[in-house]
């Protein structure tokens, strides 16, 4: 290795480090995702309120975390460093503080900041007490100065959250269908918050193009367009068949010719779901169903319906272009179609479900005391151990949200290189007991991103991978920031 290459590598590892992506992901979880999850569950709605109160509103406000601490048996608190956590079999964690606002009859009655639980802290992140310490200070605290960090200490055991490889959400992929009546199938996993709803496009032998999502199975896409408010056949043809000859579009438009209003389209879809109430209730229920479960990443209100209809036309157009050979099939093993869930994204999934459990418990305790004729304070009814136990249990066992297992693993300390390798591990959600030959093979897009050599022998071969030494994982960016950047370049938004 020449001097220039060596200097370049040393500079890279000084500025980035092997686990920089994981640490940055975890910090983004604390700085952005935790507050966003709180906003998703902002309003608490007790079903039982005291008889002398006409209006009661409870909201979740700001969330923050403190520094890692230890609470001794006599109740005293002091800073907790990783070395002590390892020796005393403790969890290296910080308290989570959440502000509750209570409004009674339109007036602010109480504002309480309450400790709602403990959050494990990733070593060497900005929230770790080791962050920013010099080499000599690290040695004084009993730490290896060459330790990269990027892991947690749970009950005295060093554990990492292994990156999980997953298909990209909100991105349509069209490929040949291995089974079923349709030769091709288009799939998109629409993700909004905790929900990830698959939507599929098929074309059967009769030429009709069907859409399936959630409990809706094979609804003609023209009827769904009309249910979303796009009634003009001319607009549909211009959006789907522009510059191409798609004769099956005539068949599809004829399929929906008998439906002349949005209400008729909604009623037809509701009947296919087996909703047997009055027409008005059927239409109301199916409208809420489509708003919340059809392409929820676009929106879930009335304003987003036309945008969903326009996107559906684009999806059907791409499906037809691929099925007729104008465009190549999508390769789901291409790394542009993959996303890596690092520590931050995994913690977000866990925190979202754990917070929902805590909220349900708070509402139960609140209503139980209200039945006695009292208005309880949130400083009393919040059980912080509930959130803590949920998070600790998942990180100690590796059993994660969605039925995944092995997400949290005990760090391998056979030697220093083994530790670095484990911190770079990426696992696939596919089962090791199934063949999945295409998913196991080395893909051209892996080079430079994943190590082409390091993978275990046996059934997990090709499913457990390692990031390459110089790989860098970009983080998620807010849609508004992307649109602003594109606008600054002179691009105009098309609706």
C-alpha cells in the first residue's frame, strides 16, 4: 500500500469510522423519530370523564432523554459509565421524560413532565458519557480507546442491533408471476408510520386489470379510480395509454362504464367486502377504509384522493409497459430496491409499539380512578416500568416487532477483527430453511457495498452479509426538504 492510499484510509476512518452509519441512525431516532412517534399518538381520548367536566383533552407534548444514570437502592442517582454497567450487570440507559398537558373545559389544568421509562444508550453516540473524551480520558474510565462503539449494554451484556435488509417501501416493482392467473404482477409496499400495506396489480386473461390491497381482493382499477374521484375516461386514457397502444384499456373502461358517480363506485367496492349495512353507512365505512389503507404514504385525507388516483394511473401504465416488453422487469435483488434498517429504524419500530402499550395502560388507569369520582394527575398514573420492560425484553432476547428474531445479538469478542466484522453484519428477513437461490447469490450491485466473500457456510449462506469497509449508508430525508431542493434547481411540481 502506497503512502497516499494509507493516508486516505486513515483520514476516512478518523472522520467516519466503521459504525458511523449506525451511530448516526440511532441519534436521528432520538432527535427526530421519537418526537414524531409522540406526535402520531399526541391526543389521548378517555372514554370516561368526571360528571362535572364537559370537555377533557389530554395531549402528549415534548419528549426528551437525560444522561445515563444509575438509581441506587436508597433512591440516590448518579452518572453511570459503561464499565460499571458491565461489572454490575446493569443496563446502560437514560431516563425518558414526556410532557403531559391536561385541558379541562378549554382551560389548561395541568402540565406535567414525567419519567415514562428508560432508553438503552448506544456507546460512542452523542448521548453516551464517553462521547468526546480523549484517549487518556477513555483509559481512565476503563475503556479501550480503539473501541468503535455502536453497541448497547443490556443487563451487563454487550449487544448489537444487526442491520436488517428489506425491500424498499413506496416503490412499485413489476416482475413475472411464478404462480396465479396473471403472467405479471406489480407490487408496492406502502409504508406510513408503523403500517406497511402491500398493494398488488394483476391482469387476468379477460384483460381486466385488478387492484388488491388489505382485505380488498381484485377490484377493477377503473372502479377504484372512480371511487377516488377520477370519473373522466379521457383523463384515464391520457394518463395510462399516452403514446402507446393498449387495447385492453377499452375493456377496462367498459368494465366501469355503468358506474357514473363516486358513490356508486364506493358502494360496489363495499359490497365486494361483504358490508351489509345501509347504503349511507356502507359508503362512509368504505371511504374511511380506502383513505387509510390504500397507498397511505401519499396521505389519508380527502385532499389526497386525487393524488392517489393519479399515482394509480402511473402504476398501471408502468405495469402495462413492463408486461408488453417496452420496459424491463424490476430486479428485486438489485440493491437500489433494498433498504437497510439500522439501529435507529429498529428502535423506532420498538418504541412506537411500546409507547402505544404505555398509552393504553395510562388510559386504563385514568378511567379506573375517574370511576371513583376523582380527576387523577399524570404524575401518579404513569407506570414507567412498563415501557422500560418492553424495550429491555426485546433488546435482551432479540425478539423484535413483526415476529423477527435474532435482531439483537450478543457481540462476538473472539478477537478485535471478529468484533469489527459483527458490527458490520447485515441479515436478510428470509428464512434460512428455504432455497431462495436468487436472494443468496452475489449480485453485481453488492460490489462496493457488501463484502463479496464474507458469509457463513451452511443454510444461512448468502443471507448473512457484511458491509464493505468503505460503505456509507445514507439516512432518510424529509419529503419537504427533497421537494425544496428540487424546486431550488428550477423544477416545478406536477400534479
